[in-house]
C-alpha cells in the first residue's frame, strides 16, 4: 500500500464474502489465488483483478473484474468469470437472489435439484443499480451446461432425470435448451424453456416426449394433465408407442395451478386403449389427440372396436366456453359382441352390424370447484341388427328401430346414472354406485316411474297392449342357459313391479288381459300373475347360493288351456334346452287344476337339485276318494361332459300311481262324473324320453302303463259324454281316451275286474292284454295304438257268460294312453242279436283312425243273424 495505490496478493487463502445486497448469505471461499489492485482518491475509487481463482466444495472457476465508484453515483461493474465445474444441487447459494423476483428465486430453488455444471460463463458490465439491466443500461449474460441433471420445474409435475441441457441468462431473461432426459420412464427428446421477464416471470416450456403408453399413463397420473385428461383416459390402461408434444405457460406469480396454460398434442401410433370406466377395448388407434387446459380436440382418430373400424373426432363449441370437448365416435357395431364384451347374457337376442354414433360431451362447472361433468349419448336405428325378442319388441335386420343410451356423471360424483330408450317401447334408468348397479327403473310405453321413486333394486311399471308369455319365458330361460353353470349370482336385487297387459299371448292364443305385480321380502322375490287361465303367486329365492331354499309357487288356478296354448308357439321344442342344474329347489301348489271338464284340487309338485339335474320328490294330489303319487328325474346325460356327443343331451324319467277306494267318486273329483260308479283300483305309469322335461317328443317316449280296477260299474251315458281317461298332455296331438256307450241296464255294466298292461315305444302303445271280467263274461283286447298317426290296430275277443242275459257288451277303444283297450261300445254286438248263453267266443278287429274307427268281425257269423254297421 503506497499513497493512494494498493495491491492484495492471495495465495491459497480461505475467506467468506458477504454481499447482502446481492446474496442471501455470505459466500464461503475455501481456496483462492490471485491478486487484487485498487486505487482511490477523493473523486474515484477503483478496484480490479486480472485473474482470481476461487474454489470450494461446490464450485471451481476463475474471474477477472474491474469496479469503480464515484461519489453520488452507483458503482460501475465489469465482471467476467469462467466456471470449470459445479454441483448443481448447491446452485441456489450463488443466485443474486436479492436482486431477483422472489417468485423466480423460489422456482429456481425448487427446479434445479441435481447435476454436474460445466463450461460456465458470466459477464456483468454496468452500474450496480438496475441489475440485471432490463432497461438496457448495462449487460448481463451467463451460461452453463448441465449433465446428468435432475429438474423439477414444478412440484406437481414428474421430475426430469438424466437431463442434458444448456442454460443461458441474458439481462432479465433465461433460456434452457435440453437435448436429453427421462421423465416417468418416458424419453425427453427435446425441451425449450424460457422466462422472458424476471420481473413478471412466466415460465414457457415446449418439449417432446416419446415412450411406451403405460409410461405415459404414469406420467399423466403424476402431473396436472391428470385433471385435464382424466375424464377421457381415467381408469384406463394402454399399450403401444406414444409421442407427446407439450407446451406449457406457467406464471410464477400468484396461484400457479389456476394460471397454468397448456397446449399439447398426443400422437397415438398402433395404440391399444382399455377403459374400465367406459368398458371398451380399442385397438390399432392412429391419430392425434390435441388438448389445452380447457379443451380436448382431434381432427380424426381411427381405431378397431371388436374387430370393426371406427372413427373418432372431437371439437368444442366456441359459444359454450365451459365445454371441454365433444367427442364423436362412429362405426358399425355388432350389439351381440358389445353385450358379450360387457358380459351381459342378453347378447343372444341381437345379431348383425348396425351404424352407431356415440357422443361424449365434457364441460366444467361454473362454480369454484370447476369440476368436470360428462354426458354420454349413444344412438342407433339398428338397421342391420336383428333383435330376437317376442313381439312387439323384436325386429328383422332391415327394420329401423331407434335406440339410445344416455349417461351423466362427474369424477367427483358418487352415483352415476344411465338412461336407455328402446324405440319408446321400453325405457329405463340405472343408478351405478361404487362401481355396481344398485337401482334400475324399467318402464313400458314410456311409463317410467319418477326419479323420486328410485329406490335400491329393480322397479318395473307400465301398460302394454300385447305381451308374449312363452316368448319372454323362453328369452329369459335363454339368459339363464347362457350363464356359466358355476356362476353364483349371490343375493338378487329387490324387485317391485306393476304391469298391465291388454292381451297376453300364450303361444299363438290370446289369453285376454293380465296383470303382473311384485314385491320383495328379505328371502324372496314375490310375483303375482292374474289371468283367466293362470293366477297365483311365485316366490323366487333371492339367495340362489342357498340350494336348500326352494322356489315356491302358490297357484290359485291353472287351466290346461294355458298348457295347450303353449304348444301353439312357433318353433316349439327347438333351440337350446335349459340346463336342469340351473334350477333351484321348487315347491309348487295348485289350488285348482282344470283339464277340459276335469278339475283337480290341491295338486303339489316338489323338486330338489341334484348333481346331474333335478329330481321331483313329490308329484300328485291327495283326495278322500282319489290319490296320485309320483316322482321324476330330469338330468343331463353327461354332466361331466366326458363324451362330446352327449355334452348337451337330456334325459327325463317319470313314474306315478293313481289309486282310488271309490273310482266313481274319485273320477267325479276330477270332473268325470257319471261315467263310473263304485269300484276300487289303481293305474301305474312309467315313462321316459331323451329330452328336457318340458319337451317330450311323441315318437321318442318309452314306458309302461298297468291298470287294475275291481268291483265297480260302467254307467250308461250318451255317446261322446264319457271321456273316461285323460292321463297326459303330449305336445299338440290328440291324447284322450274316449269310452262311449249307450244304455245297458239301469245300473250300468258291472265288472268284477279290469286289468291290463301296455308297453309304449316310439309313439306306439302295445297292449299285451286288457281284460274285463264280469257277469257278462270276459272281454279282452290286445294290439297297438299309434299316437303319431292316431290309428288303431287291435284285436278284440268276447267270451260270454253262459248264464248272462245282458243284450250287449261294449268295446273300449284305447286313446292316447292305450288305456283300457277295447271294452264297451254301445250297440256294436247288440245289433247282432247274439245270446251269450247260446253263442261261444267272438273275435273282432279294431282299425282305422281315432276319429272314424272300423270294427270288423273275424270269426264266422251265426247263420241268419243280422250283422251290424261296422263304423
């Protein structure tokens, strides 16, 4: 130091520099080498260093500077520095924070988290006041390179790791050019980041990111993009390659999230998108998806849905500023495949492609939450799709039938609602809560219950001009058959119903008006049907996993006309059979069972499920004078599917016995009064066929019938009035045995015993021997009755008692049961004038059709005795 000059030499010195008007804390220097010269006078102070090396644990570099200060003026700075290397995680210690915008300082503190800095340059030339010289009164430039850096440019965005970039400062602006990096598994191909004005810092970034779709989903979920794109891609998974071109504008003042501006484009390339929310699987997706913080658009995306090409566009309505996007999807869709995809067994009702259009509208609420609301509308006229439902709800492929599905919900909303309209014939509304449907309203002819009545469960209401009973039963049975055999449906939802039917179609027969109503208890779904042929209650167990709980039916009325009408249905006996293993236990009671003019009271059927199907443990009724006891077994022939040919084969076996202590009164109980009197006996029946219990083919039934009656009378009645036996109803063919005769005596035809056995095979009843023994003698018949053709081929023999004086013995013609054979027919032998005390055995043939039988005598007639008309 001499006079006004001085020089400071530094050799490996350690010290700290405290510049509180520039730095937040003193700068610690561990090693320094170089010299500093200074000169001062009353007019000026000057200081300079031609070379000064500085280093500490974080940074190493060299600098040179010149500073001068005059009274009343700020110091003038001329600083140049070179940084050899530095640790980026400590960069915040070296910002001139006291001369920078606090928001910018806060962002820099958070943004640069790690990395190795090199090739740094710094130049400051200008007055100390006014740094960093936004007004141009000085120059400030700085730059450095960073490798293996980690940048967290906002706290709620994924970090960028392994970044390679160059950072430049010029006056009050900053630029970052990145050439590499990884964010959430995605490769950062390039990034350009700028802040144009430190005083009002707005971060602008434009980056290109490429990677696998799964990594993109992770990136989006961990960034503010999740809130923007969640309505569309929420609850999704993706596979394939994606490329994202992302532009951000982020003010570093105020609420950053509310001021965030985004401009992005997502390029989909052979991408697969599986959405749980919307339940679809799109493949081979190609095209751009463009979005901002307020909108989502696309000029066009193509994809494959269930093997069919579809197109997707998205736009916004500028007159609706709250709209985020209106997405339109168009394509030919197979409703069968869609329903199958959603695991709904009703898909078998639909077949064929039809044009569909789906529109998804997303908009923000105007309140503070700014929550996203979604409205979905899917529409089609189903031209090209066949709907195999009973009239009037089915349709051919060429017939247009408008159908729509609507849904409105938001990401914040707990309950979601779906509405559907099927040609204004069937409308409905479903409520989805916690990912599952908990309420469903179904209305016929637009008679949908109001929303205020929407309670947990299913509510059905309305009035229909026509309803096909067997058609809907068959359709629902098909749904049951389509369900996996091992599937356990759990406890069924409660059901409430009120349905008026003007014309109930049973088969092709109009059964008149009907009413269906239902309610639910804790254990059962209760349904009541009221019609002229069938009335009563059905109780369906809600918990089908409880195999011990039976389905119950309490029928006040079942008229055989209802069963006969079922046989007139188109395609009866065809199609897939119901698997008997699908049925629960059943307990059915019929208060009044009407069979033409016959009636049975208090009939009961009780079934239980078994491993291969179902068994009927009780089948019959009990009356003081007539009882019926039976059992049946309906099963799958190969329940374990060992043999492919038998995988869907059925077998049904039925056994029952009719017994009576008073045949006359017993038959009167079932409506056959005046035909028999007194007597006791029984009829035993065993039948079987290789098909479902409800679909016996007439020519496939095999079995035996055994009849034995004792000590009774066959009463005299007018022809056609005594339909003695009507045992079975076998699919749309004549099936009643008619036994007609005229007056014999005032007390009828006495018999001591009627006994016979019949074998049934392939539609033919073969009577081994049917025999009547009584005071008139013995009448026997044997031969066959063909159920399929409705013809007789029987032989009748008559051996009269030599002491009997009866003028006639009748013939009994077997009907569908081959029942009593040929026993008594009015005036057949009476016209012969035969006296059995004088005449021996006579033989006859019964042939021809049931409607017009032919009786021919085959033994030699008595000389001079007139012969009867054979018909």
